[in-house]
C-alpha cells in the first residue's frame, strides 16, 4: 500500500524529507508589485523583497489551488495532508475575516521540539506595535484559529523573534481565550 504526505509551502521540511518522494510540497503564491512569486524551488527571496520595496501596497498571498492538491495526490493509495495555509490565510467564506490584524504577516512557524503540540509563530514587527484591547483581541483570535491545527495544544507567538514582555507566560491556549464556562457559571 503506497502513501504520500502532502504539505503546503508553509511547512518547513528538512532537506532529507524533501528528497523523499513520499513527501510532496504544494506551493503558495505571493503577489507583489505586479509580479507573481511561486513558493517552490524556483523562489528567489531577493526578487520578492525587491518587489516589495518597490511597491506601495502590501503583498498578498494565495493558497494552492484545489487542482494543485489533486495533482499532488496522484499515485498513492493513501494521502495525508498537512497544511497551515488554510488556517493562516484567513477564511474564504463571505463576511469572515482573517485573524491576523491588517499589515501583520507570518514570518515563520514551527512545531516546538521541546513541547509537543505547541505551535511557535513568529510575526512581523507590525504585531509588536499593537497595544491594549487590539493586542489582546489579536492574541486570542490567532490562538483560537491556530489551535485548531490537528495536534495543536497551544501557541507561542513572538515578534521578529522576540517574546512579548507584556505577557506573564508565553504559551497561550484556546481554553484561556474562551469565556463560555465562566459565562455559564455566572448565568447559573
């Protein structure tokens, strides 16, 4: 019985896994200054950064197309799909918005090696500029969204690689963001 593990390009696989045909990476697309950049082996970060500097508009991204995933599934009896782009790009349903505040971008993410189930997220410097209620709402919107990842038990967020000094603890969980139990107790 054959299988494949299909990931989107948000997933950082070690080079050995990328060489193994069991692993298939489906690329995201980045748009900036009228140019299209595909996040695959042809991706040139210097070109993207140059285009971003030349543009007055923020870059935008697109998740892989359904056809790209269908193509990646070919040739295997069983397919396992691991994507973060669906959670990170925001909802596609009309009337819903992304959990990331405007102008904030994801710089890097990884699963913690020391704490199973903890997703470590590094956000752009714009996140560090948020304050008060905006910051609290953004923290919990991101935690509630990303904790939906299979196996996710919590999220550690940093800004440009630095932990938040305003938090008493760095590991945030969905349970501490949801007030339903407290509201139900107060209503009794």
